[in-house]
C-alpha cells in the first residue's frame, strides 16, 4: 500500500492510505493534507521509508538521549501524516490493511506492477472490501507482458 484517505474537503475528513516511498508517492500526497485529508502512511517495519535516510540535511531528534536523525526531505513531504509500520507479508498485516481499507476513500501505492496482487492486496481484493475505494498505482516500472 502506500497512503489512505477518507471524504474530501467539504464533505468531512478525507482519509487516505499511502504505501510506498520516495518522491513518487510522498510528495504528491503531501498536498492532500492541506485539503483536510487524514493521511495514513504505511511503512516497512524494517527501517521505514527509505527517504528517512536521504540527506544531508538531517534534522536532529528533539530527545537528546536519542541520536536518531531524519532527512529534511522526509520530514517535509510527510509532515502532518500519520505513520504506522505494517508487515504486509504477515496475516496480521494483511488483516490490518483490510480493516483500514474498509474505512478510507483512497489508496495510493507504488509497488512493482502485480506485486500487491500476488500478496492478495491488489485492486480486485481491496475494492471488494470497499466498492467506493479509489485505488491509485504510481510506478515507474512497466508491467511485464507474459510470453505465450
């Protein structure tokens, strides 16, 4: 997944799931916050979004006992988003995504084409849980055609 949203500006909170990272998804989705969107970013439990390490420049942690730093880029394009880590390969992780999808309006992902279908988290499965779901895939990779 990538991001998740619910209803748009004048009709109530807009909830969106974001699953992915880098410039492809995080930057365009960052503007939804300014239109009253609630954005939930789904990150890999092993280190989170890769852009956390893009730098310099880095922002120091406000807690002096924690030496962790995050890139200014990550903080800029992910401001005001909620962020959770989910193992999409586990049954618990898949169930969490299914539960979220039932409550959101938009899902944006940037996986290799077909990868989420293989995991049971593609459009067909998720739209069956929420028929009004807007499922968006942003990728720079071409879907491979099967040879016959």
